[in-house]
């Protein structure tokens, strides 16, 4: 067997690694029966690391639920380690809707196409490419770097990050800070004016189950205590309710930064107008101005002529940092006393945009894109950062990527024709390498 030629830099192999990872279908619907290739992807990652001399830990949380963790020793063992993590699973994709097959990993028109190209096999590939180059070159980073490639993020991480945090915290010994997805991407605000958004906060999650009881009976009778009607009215009230606008630290800092960069002033009393000017990221930022509570499932009844005694619904609630108690109280008030509620809750994530790690992000971006500015922002969704927070780790979204101004980046997440520009990937790989060396 002839060995493949050694790539000269990480950027040279990042597109091929992304493409390889996309070709491994790691669809995660949340139902273990439909689980696809998480194990194959984890084995691929472990092999790519072992090939250059890493000693990766392959850890299964359950059948097929592969996770890989490796460590690169840094120059100063007295400093806390930096965790770089990425998930290997993806959400489903229907080939009939796509321009290219979602699991082809095809490279066409300057893009790598396929499910996971943005969420988040690109970052997995960039991390692998940089780690492999460091190992080949004998590069010693300033502090320990822990690399984690994880299962199950798309279904809450209970067989990935959360499982490792609960069962193998030893793998993250000494980790004080972490970087991962949904941050580090560029946003073009005007001709040649680029900002890179670094995620410093995430809204909290409250997944509610609602229940209403009523009087059962024949569908032909007069009913004044109908569980289905009571629940329908309650969720309609919730849908109509608008939670107050609250400008939290990250969102305020972000909008102030945009105002400075564009010269268009920002009125703190009217952030919605400022958000509406943001183009493709308006929806992303708009969802962080207030709490939200969307009804997502409704289940009641079993026969046309029977009024059932029970109706149930689920609500996906997301609250801003500091709003946990107020959110819970408002839900109870809006839904009313008839509604029984119970829920699963994951707290908000929040850190400040400062310190040596942020300086390293800034220098790395500035070196590759002079004049660009980094801005913190809050993510309305949740990531594996929610699990790592339980270990006291400070979390950032920083998966550097330069994007062409016309690309509607946020619509690619879980979207049709998900793709990542090859040039952006190569740029991101160079930035990631500089960042890790400066961290
Ligand atoms: Zn993701």
C-alpha cells in the first residue's frame, strides 16, 4: 500500500476531511432505532488522530454511541486546559429536497455540500486538520488542549456530552474553558465591513408538558368542562403573549458594536429596529431580545363522539439569563390555574467577552482578516456547552469561518442544501491554528 502524500498544511486537507465526514451518515432523529453511523464517524476520527500519534480514548455511552476524546499536552501544565469540542451527529435530510445528495460530501462550485457541512462537521474537520498538523510538526501549544468529538448533540447530548460529563469527568480534568459551534462566523455589515460573531451566552431551556383534566362524556351532550377546549384556549393565550424586551449583556454589546461599525445609531429603547437591519442574522439575534414559549405538540381525544377527560400539550420555552423565575411565573399566570405543568430545564449559559482567550480569538482573526471586528452575541438555542457548563467550564461559540456576504448562513442550519465554502474552511483552519497557539 502506498502511503498517501503528506499534506503540507492543515488547510490543505480540511475540505477532504469535511467531505469524508459528511459521507458518513450520522443522522440522529432522537429515536435509537433509527440511529445511523455515529460509531463509524467516531472510529474515523479516532483513526485520523491515531495515524499521527495521538492516543485517543474511544468511549461508547451505549451501543453505537461513539465519542472520542484526546489530549495534546501544552507547555504550561499549570494553566487550565482548553476544550475544543464538536458533535458528530446530524439532523435528518431528505435527498428529494436537495440539489446534491445530502450525504455525498460533494465539492462543487467552491463549496463542500451536505448535511453537517455547517452543523458541524466543518468544525470537526478543522479541529482534526489542525490537531494533525500540530502533531506532525511537534508543535506544543501554550496549554493543554482537550479534543472531544461527541455523539447525540442533536437530541440533547444525553448519550454524548452529558453522558461524558456525568460518567467520565476525568477526561476533562483541568479544563477551564471551551470553544465549539455557532460562533466565529463572519457577518458582512456593509461593503468591506465585517464582524465575526462570538457566542458568549445561550438562552435557557424549559421544555414543558401541560395537562388539563375535564369531564368526559358523550359528544352529543352539552359540555362546559371540556379538557380539549380548555387546553386549546390556554395555549392560544400563551401564543398571543409577548414577553418583555430585555437587553442582556451580550445582545446590548453586539448591537452597540454594530452601531459603531455601520455608523447607524442604536436606540436601546427600540432594539427591534436595529435588529431588523441585520439581514440574514436578524432572526438569530431577534430571538434573544425576549423569552419565547412556543407550543409544539398537542395530544387529546380518541373518538369523534367522545369528549375526553384529558388533554396534553408540550411547549418549548426559552428564557434569557436572569429571567428563569419571572418566566416560570408568567407561564403559570398566562396558562391559568386549570393547567398542570411539569418540565425539564437547562439553565442559560453566560460569560463575559474578555480575557486572554478572547484576545487570542481577536489576534487570530485580525491576522487573517485585518480590520474585522469581533462582537459577542447570545444564541437563542442550546448546544453541548450546556453540559460542559456543569463542570464549571467557561464556554464560547468560536468555530471560525469567513462567509461570502450573499450566503444566508443561518438558514443553512438544519436546512436544505447545507454547504460550506472551501475558502472559508481554509480560512477557518488557519484562524483556529493561530488561536490555539495564542490561547
Ligand atoms: Zn450543532
